[in-house]
C-alpha cells in the first residue's frame, strides 16, 4: 500500500483534485486484481506444488484497543499444605475477673492492759520468763512491797523526788537513795566500820534510762542471754525504787569481780548482819528459779527492819516472800 508522505512544511505543491485521485486509485487496483486471479488459477492447475500463502488483505488502520492496566490476578499455585503443629488443645477464652477493691483495715485501738492484782501460778517461779507487766504496787509509798522481777516492772517515769546523796550516810558520795533510808544506812556503815570490815557504795538509784544503759553494757560484755540473768531490763530493776544499793569492800574491786564477794570479810559481814538494819540480799545463791536472776551477794534492798526480820525468819528470797504476801 502506498504511503502518503505529507508535504514538507512550506511546500508550494498543490494537492490534486479529487477526481484525479480516484482515477489513479482505480488504475492501480487492476494489476493487483489480475495477479490475484492468476495466482488462484495456478494453485488449482499445479497440484503438488506448495501453495503460496495469499498476502494478507489490507486492513484499515484501527485505533488500538486500550489495554487494561489493573493488577492481574495471580494464578494460584498448588503447593502442599504445611502440616499443622500439634497442640494440646485450644486455650479456653479467659474472661478477666474484675479486681476486688481492697479496703484498708483500720488499725485496732490499743487498750492498755490494766495491771493485774494477781498473776497466774506459774509466775511464782519467773526464772526464764521475760514479760513487761506493771507491778500492782507502784506508788512511791509502796517501796517496801513493790514486786519487781523479770515479769513485773515500774513505769518508765517512776522517779522518787526525795533522793539524797549517800555521803550524808557517812559513806562515799556520788550515789543517791531515798531520804528515809539514810538513817539505817548510816547505822549499818558505822557498824561495818567498827567491825573492821568497812563497805562502800558502787551503785544506788538508777532511772529507767540509766538502767537501759546498764543493761546494754552487760549485753556487750557477755551477750543478751547472759545479760538477762545478771542485769535487769529497764523498768524491772529494784534500783529504780531508790531503796536499793550495791556494795563492795572499802579499797577493794568491783564486787562482781570476786569469785564470791560474800566470802570476803566485808561481804561476809553484810550477809550475816544487813537484815538488822533493814537490808535484804535480793538474789541469794541458788535462787534463780524464784528470783529470775543469778546470785548477787552485793545487791541489797532496803525494806525496813521489821520486814527484813520477817524475810530472814521465813528463809525465803525476798521476791518469793513478796509473792506470797502480795
């Protein structure tokens, strides 16, 4: 098919008239038609010869069909299905339990326990029992019958107001006792001096706080368990009454540094005669079960001459005597 070349830009050639174009097209079509007819006759008259393919008929130039530009659907490829992983069973659907609202428990009111007027029978032998019960007789006028041991105690603020220095009793000073003790204390010190076995004081009244320091000291020396046997916890000491003193030999060492101070001249005289002046050894030998403390031959409590004589006559440690007569 002839290709029509468009005239160059600016060409002065004129386009032929339409009648002339039709004549040219008809003249060109005759030879083509004759060739087609000759080819067809030749194909029929000469068998065995390969047929020549007819030239394709000219087709009108058509507008190209727009192609679809969407994403093609992929062809599924058959592949072996994976073997499912065996499981122990489907987990049941768990519905969360709503959290319980916890209401804070109010602290219980602490009601002070009243001091008992009597105690269970097993308290009569306090060795190894450590409690903090206020003693029934804890007024300043109850000094002679206040029961103090590892169970019963005085209030922390117990502090007599009539304390005087021991120097007024013709003894070494620096320690204090209640004033009504002075007369008998002086008489005893004078008698010991006359006997040639003078004594001196190494401890007098001790407050609650002072006793705490004393107890802590002995804990540091021998440990807590040992301190419980040889030193009172704060509040439990007879020294807080202001009527109790520790003694030793004049010019000697601390009484607890002796194997047994009662075997010294001054200690022996005190063991035999202190009751005559109203003083009682609180913790005699072999009385741990009934007193709660080890033997202390230097520790004397003033209870007055009459009560001291009664305690001596009973043969009981002071603590056991007070328990039975409380």
